[in-house]
DNA sequence: CTCTTTGCAAATTTTTTGCATGCGC
DNA sequence: GCGCATGCAAAAAATTTGCAAAGAG
C-alpha cells in the first residue's frame, strides 16, 4: 500500500481536476465542502466510513454537517469519483455458498447471481493477496445497470 | 438462475444437515427459529435483507422477532452457513478508482487494498455476465482473517 | 441576482442490547 | 432442571429529509 502513497499524491491533482470537470459537466457547483469531502476520501488509504470522513473534514472545516457528508458522498459516487466498498446501507444475505459472482444494479439495487458456465474454472486470485492473511471467501461483485433498468430508461 | 432451482432444492437437504451439524459443533441449539431463518435464506434466490427474511419467516412463524432474525443471521454467517453480500452495516468509501481488490478482515473489519503486481493483467470477468447489463465497475472482495488478527489470536 | 447547496434539526431506517420467560438438551 | 435462545421493548447507530439561510455562478 505504501509504495502507492507517492503515486496517489501526484495523482491527487488529476483527481481534483477530474472532480471539478465532472461537477461542471453535471451542473453541480464546486463548493468548498464538496472539494474537502472529495479530498478526504481521495487522500485516505483506509476506506473511511461516512462518520470518519465527517471527522476528517471537520478538522479543516469545523461546521460541516454530517448530512452534507452523506449527500456529497452519494453524489460523488454517482459521478464515479469514488466507489462504495460493499453495498449500500442495507445488509443482504446469500445462502448459496457455491462459488458464484454478483451483478449489482446500481439503479434498482437488485442483486443477480452469476454462476460459472459449464467448463469455466474458478476465478484466479490476485497475486498480491499472498501474505495478507487467510482467505476464506471470495466474492466478485460487478456493478452496473441491469437489462431491465436499461430498457426502462430507453422507454 | 432458474436452471439452478432444482439443484438448490435437492441441495437443501444437504444444507440443512450441514446446518445442524455446524450448530452442534459450535454448541448452539437447533431451534425452530434458527432452522426457519436458515431455510428462508437458503431457499431464496433474491439475496434478502434482514427485513425480508423477517417477513418470510413470519409467514411460517408469526411471532419471531426481528432481533432474533438479526442475531441468527449473524451467527449463521459466523458458522459459514451463509454469506453477506457487500459489507457489514456501515458503508465505506474508496477514492482510488484504479483497478484493485479488497481484502476484508472479518475479525477486525479492516479493509486492505490489493493492487495488481507488476505485469499482472486485469482480472477476467465471468462469462455469465454477458447479457445481464452494462458493467461499470468491478470489485473483487476477499474475506478472511488478516495477518494482524492471526497473530493476536495466537498470542 | 438566482438557484443550488448547506446546516440544523428532526424523522426514518437499520441494527444492537438488557432482561424476564421459554424451550432444547 | 440448567442454561442458552427468544421475544419484547427500548436504545443506539446509520442514513435520509424538510426548510430557511448562505454562497457559487
């Protein structure tokens, strides 16, 4: 992770530029709060929760409110400027433990199973996992817009 | 998904057996509620939320309480009888959009990045994703026990 | 100057916990 | 019968929403 620190630093400029560009493209104003919240996530290596982002931003900006953080995180996600680890708020469960993947529709929230096709082997693990610990479970999550939502959007 | 329905049906017996076995192994009692909750998740293809499981179980058992569902889902997860899609309750954010994976420690909740090693290509997508919709984001999540927790456990 | 965005507060939703009673072992 | 597990209720945590005031374009 640390060997990436410097890359991240130099990349922060690019990201900020992209942030402003994206905001303008979507007609959103580039406010201090948005910039701070974006930076807080972009600079952090620790996958912060909304609360953690709030605390970090508060140091630079003592009266941001938690709800602004929530609203901004959601809009940054929508602009593809950050991503959510895991799923949105509500926990969901899967009783099928056979290896398979999930397609998560970011519009309707539906979770679809993707089972391996006949003859398809198990997914290869990234080499970098060596030495991190013991892997007990693998879950590949693909996020996008499902067929149904694509069609509704066209209509 | 439907071509798996029948497999799931026949597999339900195995799973129930495994469920009872696992309960006894961990010294947990095999109660009606646990069995019902386990079945509700095992039979469902829709990755139900706690609330949905609660509603389903209520049909067969009108006075289960929601907190029993929560407690039971947590213990079933711990016994590896089901898995959680996404992460536990709290949302977490990642500002790094370069392709990388996450190692999630199920003991301490820490999320570690796994960047591709030099020369390592992008992860192949499962063939079955064809026709599900447009994939915009790929997230591979490996769950297990991280190095630090392994060592603390030994001590 | 306009209209989005913010902060505040309060509401909602999701999840957790304490305690007396009940049921599996 | 013993003791974990449940149900109830209430608390805590996480997230969302309505509205007046502030600030970006």
